[in-house]
């Protein structure tokens, strides 16, 4: 597999995780700073990802799957 494609997939996965953390309101309203701190990435990167206009499409696809992802991970392990 092409290294650029692998790198892009890794970035996409991290972006999805950042969005998941940002929209997890169980412990209050997260900030870009708290998301960056939790994931160990620069705040500027998180802010750029949050401002990305394609997030709405991505969230529409992914959000309904989140409850199932945790169960699938647990089952797989």
C-alpha cells in the first residue's frame, strides 16, 4: 500500500477520534484545547479539523455507528 495513502488513513482516523471526543458531552462541553491534550496533538490541528466544512457529511455517516464500534472492539478483543 502506498505510504501516502496509509498516512492519510491514519490522519483520517485521528480526525474522527478528535471529532468523537469533541462531541462527547458526558463530562461537559469539550474544548479544542482539551481534545488536543487528550489525544496528544497540537491545538491548531484540532481547530483546523473542527473548522473543516466536510465534517457535517462525515458526522452524518459516522455518528450512528459509534455505539456499535465500542461493542465491535470489545468483541474483537
